[in-house]
C-alpha cells in the first residue's frame, strides 16, 4: 500500500505515505502528514500526494520552504506552461524579491500576515529592495505571481489552502488609455508614409492586433483575395536577446481577422515592394517569409518598432501616444460606431467579453447614454404603434 489514512482525534487525521526503502539501511521510509478536517478532506489530500509521487512533483510536506517551492514552480510550471515574457517576469519577481524576503519560511507556515507585511515593506520607502518603495501596480504583479504559485501548491497537495486568498492586492491608478481620433489617425499615417513602418502601423490601427502578433505574421497567414489574416503565433524578445515565436495561450487568441479593404490594398502594395527587394537581392520570396522584417528577412525587434512609433508621435505633436494605443483606438472606434462588443472581443483575441467591456466601456463617452436612448426609442416607438392600432 502506497499510502493510508489513520484517524487521530475528532476532525484530525494522519496520512502515512510509503516512500520505499532506504538503500543504506534497508529500513522502510515513511512520510506522515497531519490533516485537520473531515475524512473526505484527508482522502482528497492523500490522492493529491499520490499524484505528486506519480508525476515526480512530490515535495515533503512540512520540510519545504517557500523558496524551494518557488524554484520548483518556476521550473515545472512557469516556463513550460506560460508565455515566455510572462515566465520571464515571474522569474524576476521570484528571484529578486520573493525568495530574498520570504524564501526561508516553511511553506506550511506561510501566513497571510507574512504576505501583508511583505507588501507593506515593498510599498514603503527603502524597505523592499533598498532603492525606494515600489509603486502599487508593481506590488500587485508580485501578488499575482505569489498567488498563482501558491494556487499550484494547493493543486499539487503541498498545502491545504492558499494564504494569499486572504490578502487584497494594493489598489492602483489605471494608466490612461489614449484614444486617437479619426483626424489623429490620418495625421499619423501621413507622417508614417515616409517610413519603412507605414504598413505595420496601418495594420496596427486597422486590425487591433498586438505588436507581438504583427511581428510574427507570415505571408502564409495572409489571404489577400479573401481579405483575411490568421493570427496563430506571436514574437517575443527575451532578456537574453533571443527571439521566440509562441502560439497563443488561449483558443480565443488564435483567430481570423477580416481586413478592411483599405488595409488589404496597403498590404498588397507592401508585398509588391518586398518582392522588388527580393529581385534586387537575388532571392526568391517564400510563403514562410515574415510580412514585416528587416531587408535581409530577419525579424524586427519589438522595442525598436515601439521606439519608432513614439518618436514619430512626438514629432507630430502626439507625445505620449504608444503603439499599444493603436489597439485601444481600434477597439474604441468600433464600439463608438455601434459594433457589438462580442465582435470587438473576437477581433482583439480577448479571452472573454468581460475583459473587453471592463477595458473599454469607461473610455468611450456616451455608450451608456446611447444605449438608454435606443431603449427609450424602441419603447416609445412600440407605444406609438399600439396607439395607432387602437385609433384605427
């Protein structure tokens, strides 16, 4: 028997795990784990521990520190299952902050007060990293990383509950979303026409695609006759300077976007110019070629593209407008034109329509007023029709 349950007291059980035989002594090795709760709770915990032993994720309860678990979490969960930029960000938080401050605490002894004190220290001047307090949004990212890690600890059966559930992350002021007007878009694109990035910026504004998705786009993903783009991967530039292509994290991220006719024409002209460059270099174009690339076909660096956008925006009096604001602009203008939020969600690749509504409903003036007016018009119109029918 690999493990069994022993009742100790009322609402108290002990799980006994058989870990095999010690080769040096020949004695049987066992691990005892105390559980408070019902027998059903103990059975659930036993099943979780046996699953850990089967999958090689077993960590001795009561002897594992938070630091040891976080290292295991980074290796076995974060890098295999999350996007490279997300994994990189979590690893930085874990190694620079969480392990130095909380890493020596035994995982089963981690309390909400430990976490709350850590957040308070991070927000206070000079107490988190010795360089001054961190802003609330940064500490909120720390909370997201720690909460996600501890949730996996619960799932693996290492701890019974997530102590971060009892802590509210710091509140923060949401950064202002800049929406470009129709005139702003026209002005910006006229200025961008003289740069090699004109088509890239045009598509960012007219499709709402993310920068990473645009830079990973291949000609095989573009159907010009049908006017469609298939989004099925993204490009990420990591801290070690490597470039990584990644498939979307969710099914919603993998999507087909209908091109506006003007964007299809711009893309067609861009493809012709790229073909002329191949002739000049004596190379043959391939369907696997990147749509947006350097002259030799190499991928564009994401930060370089963003820098060009920001520099151009500043030059024409739109300082502070970021490349990502092209995505916000696309979504907001569609909503203002009465496009259903579900369509906007599908174009943007949001995981849920709630994300779309939470992000944009408050930045588009008059949406609620227009909805109220339309309801009133429909109700009033129905009453007028009924009145005419009665009179007739």
